[in-house]
């Protein structure tokens, strides 16, 4: 974290940045850096970014970054002369290597050997991430661009509901399965004007799920920022504020997902999707705990009352026994229709096409019916343009509800109803507001009202 | 070319339209209210005082108020709160509750068939960003009922259309519509894609429970978990309501929503008389009834209208919107539909004749806000 780095910066300036003065990889806050001049580092001053992805890497820039306490990762792509490029980058004294794209396993192994102690981060397809569990950071360059999906005019009707493109389902599933630091390193859509709000949403989309989005700027924004255009500088400042928000609360990354509903899903299959079952449940604001089949051990379903097992045929006898015990103790278990298997995304894809969605509908209808309008930990009202994530601390005494608004308009009057005997509710916002919320009793727990959510806000509940 | 079925349906309605001149009239009150930041409750007080006050109507009575919350609360125009565009605003609802309580109403029940749901109406209100606790504290005895299904009752009420019905001889509704002394329609001042305008009369189309009249209503009996609108039964006549309810008189004769919905509305308001019509036009939308209609836009007419006869009230509202309330099909705002006001007039509900209506408070000319401009 930036806070860890600052006290050492002056020392580093004098000592030409030894590796020990840089933040640990798990604390890296990444950004794709489109500039190669040391003067561009002024943009970072005091902000949360502490790891720059650069291409190409130069010795001068790497030294300047290191002197500022910033890690540099040289981005290498498959079309490069990979080993030669890596050796050149290492000679330029970059902190590590980021391999972006699909590389043969032997190439990756060769790069790791060449890198020695320098970190090598895979920015590859989602499907390859689990092969590198030992890496300091799990990362992918595949992601959807977060935001409200455009409504199909042909289907617009009074029942129409907003769909939100998000990476949260994938991130939550992967983090639950691995616990590893995770980066989403997708880039803004090309030939599109990207508003500042969309950047904030991308940062918050990853942040509320415990991951980090590797900040990447569209060409227009980068050019305006390079010229220090006042509007671009203001937007950049808002992005840094948003990124800082999640970095100021490292305890959130250590908290567990909470919900009376558990979703047993293979992180190597359906868990790789954006727009899969987990995201569909999230749009309903039902708190759900993703559980990898390998984690189905006694106690894994503690506090859950409902569970969905997507691919019943894929479980081992021991894993099946855990679900059997769950139902015997009163839990409700929903399994896929007979013959239904969790196939995950097609090769190279992370979203579902229409036939695949229709297939998923077989099980979604049942899940939707089971979830209903029950309070499974927390219920949200007036939050149609939002996604949320509900986390609890290990001792269960503190919970945090993250809210991210994906519309271009602030949302007024959000109501939150939650189970549990919490005594205090505090609203936190990226701009540093910490405001107590009035609690009131509801039918099955407690409620609190939030006046306005611009892009992100959190409610901390304390017992 | 009219089919035989259409002809039968048409002649069955024709005699009723001849009785228009006998339709009753009642005063209509208009006041201006430029924004929700004004003292809306005080403006409503003025509106009701101009009608002679509410005490005689509601004191010691159970009052049921059908509000307008059309469509899912998640669907918004330009991200605006639904109450700023197509729902009745909660400040108006709270203000009405306050005045009803002050006038001695014993029980004040707000009802609406919340879109595609049988869950508590309070959930839909919360999803619309409303403060339900504030509404409940506006008066004593305030409660809410989602009339899309049975709700808190065990049976449905059957309300019969007096005389010759246009579409259905009677309608099975949530009991809240029958177990009441006074019935109020609290509507929004809007255009409607199917009916031209939606005011206090059209608001009552939403009284029909989707459990019986919805696209996924049960075939034999109600589906107490409805998840769809009333397109197939009400708008297009592609299926009958649940067999437990009275069936359509001339099923298959007409599938034109511009014919069907106005006729059903006229039936419903004849079967369930409206004692007080209130139309909120502080902020609204023009061009349609909800954000799902292409080309809608926000408008700020800045008016509140109320009257003791819904047809008279809607006639004044239609005039305030810049239209002729007696316009025939083919003329704005009824370009593609029948005129609900005239059909209700045909049922003897009230007169849509501005010449016979005593307009109190702000004159129509001063309240005029042209929806088509």
C-alpha cells in the first residue's frame, strides 16, 4: 500500500530503490501507464497507484518509478520475441514482468526462469488463472466493461429490468476459491467515449469484490491528461479518490462473503463467466456465498439455509455428503435439472450467448423462485441500477455492505433491511464521509435509509 | 370491414352511449402547485376546500385510495425517480392521507396492483425510493394493500357492471375495492399510448388483479404468484381470465387494445364507483404512460385537480392537457383508441361535457398545459 511506501521514499531516492523499499505484490495497486516519461509520474503524487504496467520499459523510467517507491511491470505480449524482450526489460531494472495474453506453458516457464526472483504476473485468459495459484497475484485481461447494459428497445416494456455488466460474479467466485489477490486488467472499449463515471464504476466493480482493476485509460482521456487538461485532471482525481477508498480499508479484503444462500460452483467452469448464475442472483440483490466444490467440507454451509448445487454430477462422494448433511439439518438444496451440467464458457469467451443463456434459464427459473423476496441476510430497495456485496468479519461482529451504482445518475433513497442484531450502522463514502445511519425495526430485522449514492458507498454494521 | 363478432360487440355497446345527456355532473377543483418543494399538503387542502371539504364524505369511514404506480419501479426516464415522471408522488399521497385523517377517516387504505408481483405494496414503494414510514405516519389508520392478488383477504370480491357491460359482466377484484365506504382514484396527469390519456378513470384499469387477468393467471382459478401484466387478457383478448371469474362477453370479437382497454375501464368504473377523483400533475410525462414508451418526455404542468365525479374530473384534466375531452376516435389524444370518458359517460358514470361542469379555483385557461406542444 501507498501508506507503507511513503516513509521509505526519501531513503529510496538516495539508495536507488532497492527492492525491499517497494510495496509487496499483494499490495500493488496497478495502472497501465501509457507514458514513458518520468515527468508523467507527477500524476501519481500521493495517490493509491503504486504499480505501473509499462510497454515498452525503459531504464530511465523504471529508475524514476523505483525512486518514487513505485513498482514497474514490463508488459510482454505473445507476438514479442518473448525471452529477448523479457531480458531487455529486466536489464532496464523493472520490478517484474506481466505476460499479457496466451503463452505456451514452456514459454511461461522460461520467462520465470529468466526472471529469477522478479515477479512474473500472468495477464491471460480467465480459464488459465487457476494454473498459477502460486503466483503472487492472480490476474486476467479478460473482463466485461462494467456498467448498465443498453436496454433492447424492441423488448422495452413496463416489466423491463436493468441488466448490469459486471465482473463481480467472476471475481467473487475466484476469490472464494483461491483467496489470492486478484486483478482485472481489461481495457476500456475502443472507439467509445468513456465518461469518468464509467471509470469509477470499473474501479468500484472490482473493489467491492476484493479485487483491483488495473486502471487503463482510453486514448482521448490519456491525451487530455498528458496535457493536464483541467477537466481530465478533475476526473483523474475522482478516480484516485475511488481507488483510495478501497485501499484505505484493507480489512474488507479479509472479510468473508455472507448470505443465507450458498452457491456451489466450480471456479474453473461456470465461475469463469460474467453474466452467469452468480451475477443473475446479484442483480436481485440476494446475498450469496460462492463455494467451490473443493471447499465443501463440514462447516462450509454454516448459517446457510438455502444452497444451489449447479452440477450435482461433478461432486465427489465426500462433497455430496456435506450437502446431504445440510439438507438433513433442515437446509434447502436446489440442484440442476437432470442431466444439466455446468459447462462454463466456450473457449476464449467469458459471457454467454443466447442458446447458452436459454440453457442456463433451466436452472435460473428454479433459483429465482427459491430466492423469492426473502431476506437472506440483507435486502435492498430502490437499488435497480446497483450491485452490492455483503461481507462479514471472521468474528461475525462487523459486516459491510458495499453498494455500487452503475447508472449515470445518483440514486436517492436507498433502503436497506438486514438480518442480525446490529447496534450501529455507519455510512461510508469514497470522499471520506462516515455518517451514522438511523436504525429502525423491520418485519424480520433492522433497516436503515441512505439518502443518496453517487457511484459507491458502504454501510458498516456493528454489533 | 367489420366482422360479425365485432358488429355484435359494437351494437351491444351502442344503446348505452345514447344515455349520455343524463349523466351526472359534480364540481371540479383546480389549483396550481409548481413543484414538490411547495407546501403540497396545503395546496391539497385548498383543492378539497373548493369542493366543500372532505368531512362529509369520509368522516368515520373506511377509505380506499387507488394510486398509480404503473410499471416496474426499476424502469426510469433519464434516471429520474418514478414519482417525478409516471407515479403519483409520495408527497401527494402523504398529503391526501393527512387530509383524510384530519377529516375523520377511520381507516385509510392505499391500494395498487404492483407490477407483476403479489408481494407487499410497501416493497414496491421502497423500491421506488419512497419513505413508507413517513406515509404511515401521515395519519392514523394508514395501511397498504397490493391488489394484484388476494393480499390480506381470503376471497375475491365480485363487482358487477350495472346495466349492459361492454366487455365483462362483472370483475373479480381484491376485497379492498368492495370492503370500503369511500373509493378514491388518485392518478397522474399523463398521456397513454393505448388510451390517449390516463387520469382517474384509466387509473382503475390497474384494479384488475394479475392473478386473474394477468398473462400467467391460472386457467381455472387465480394464480396467487402472478409475474406478468395484463396484455393477453386485457389489451389483446388472446385469452380469457381465470375461469373462476366472469368471462369476456364477446371473446375473440376484437383484439384492438385501443378498443378493449377503454371499454374495460368504463366497465370497471361503473362497477366500482369513484367517490373522489384526484389527479396529480405537478410533474409528469407526456407522450405515454411510462418510460417504456418511445418518445416520452418530462413535463411540469404544475397543477392539482380534484372532483367528486371522475368523468367530470377527467374531462377538466383532458382540457388542461390541451385536448377536447369529447374528441372522437381519430382525433388527439384519441388517435388510435376510443374515448374512455365518453364510454364512461355512456355507462352513466358522469358527463364529459365541459359546459355542464362547475370548475372551481384556477380556470382551465390559466391551468392549460399543452401536452402535445
